[in-house]
C-alpha cells in the first residue's frame, strides 16, 4: 500500500531538526521531495513554527512536479482551508492526481467528497464506491471500514451482509476501532448459522494463495 500517511510517518518520526538547512537548500533548488518535506514540516509544526500558508506554498511547488504525497496534502489544505481559501473543487483536483498515482489516502479522501457531495461537487455514489473499493483492496483501513459500513447499512448501496462482514473484519485486522463497533452491530442481527458461514468463508478467503 502506498499512502501519504506512510510518507509523513517516515518523515516526522524522530525528525532531526539539524537537517532543515539541507532540506531548505534542496527545496529552493527545486527538488520536489525536499519541497514536500518542507511543506509537511510547516503543516505539522515539526522542526519549524507551524505556518499553514508557508506549508501550502511549498506543497504546491512539489505537487506541480508530481509528488503524490504533496498533492494529497495540498488537497487536504484546500478541503479544510489550511493556509489557502477552502475550495473543494481544488481539493478534488489534487486528490485525483494523487489517487491516479496509487495513493490510497487520496483515494479515500476522493470517495469521502463524492459520498457527501459538497460545495458545488455533485454527490456521486458510484465514484465514491469505486474509490473506496480501490483503496480497500490495497489495504487502506479507513476505506475498508467505510465500505463495510455502507454495505451493512444498505442505504446508498445494496445491502450485502457477507461483504460487509469481510471488509469490516479486514479493517479490524488493521486496528480500526470504528470497524469493531460496526461489526458488533452487524453480527448482533445475524443468526448463528449465517455468522458461522461468514466466518468460514472469510477464513477460506484469507487462505487463498496470493
């Protein structure tokens, strides 16, 4: 799984402040990875004072050069109005660019926008499900949980308890507490035989060769 969260964790975990001058020099010289790093540092206030506007400026430079984690973070900036004026259309554009490069966080964020439909963006259930499914199949816990929840509820997509059971179980294996609560509600309304069949099928599915 490729995700912006992984890139951020690798950058921010035990960050060495002494490397900032080197990162700044490379960013000024046009290095996209350094620009992403600098933008992320300013966005999170790690090693530097938290400055959303400066963060967005560096992230935009990196995003324009094709850095998918910078594209995802820039989408987040526009979605929440962090350092830029809130603009869901811009957020959608940058999330889309990152999602097309395989970033599962961007895929899930795209689906979140489409499932809600906000600020001039028309609700698009089929697009939301497509991106949730793509991210879920690549192991994204939030996408697995939300896909399972939608399938269990059966409000915007045809109810499918077994598929919901499978996706929620996978999300739980990635430590999703929300999925634990959702699965508990699902299993509470299943009869024992059906529940056992779902468990057996899930076990068989997990044992299939990859």
